[in-house]
C-alpha cells in the first residue's frame, strides 16, 4: 500500500508528531513498507494453527526443593556479630 505524503502528514498530526517536510518522503516509504509487510502477513493461511499465548516452552529456572540437614542453633548464630545464650542479640527497636 503506497501512502501519499499528505496521508503521512495527517497521521503525524493525529499522533501529535512534528515531522519536517524533508522527513515526509522517508516516513512515507517506511510506513508504506510496514503496511505492505502487514498485508503479506494477512495472506498467510493460519486456519490450522491453534491460538497460543506462548511460543516457547516454559521452563523453571529454580532448582527442585531438596530436604537437607537442618542448621543447628550454634551453626545459625556462629557468624552473628552479637549473640547471647544461643540467640541473636539485636538493638531494641522500641524505646521503653
């Protein structure tokens, strides 16, 4: 479908785009090529193609959950900056 420069200027006005006069021919050619490509796609027979929302297989990137040994209390607080009686020691959040 070959567009005219007037049609391109009209579409540009509708889209609130400022196109300089020297750009009109380049835009006319590019938009015409896009419309030609869409027309070619519309000619493809897709009656036997089921509708789909995903064209690639979905795979999970997470590993499977596996039961392992639990962490001991001593192991959990081993690298804590402060601890007392096997528990994490933190600053008070609320004033008393």
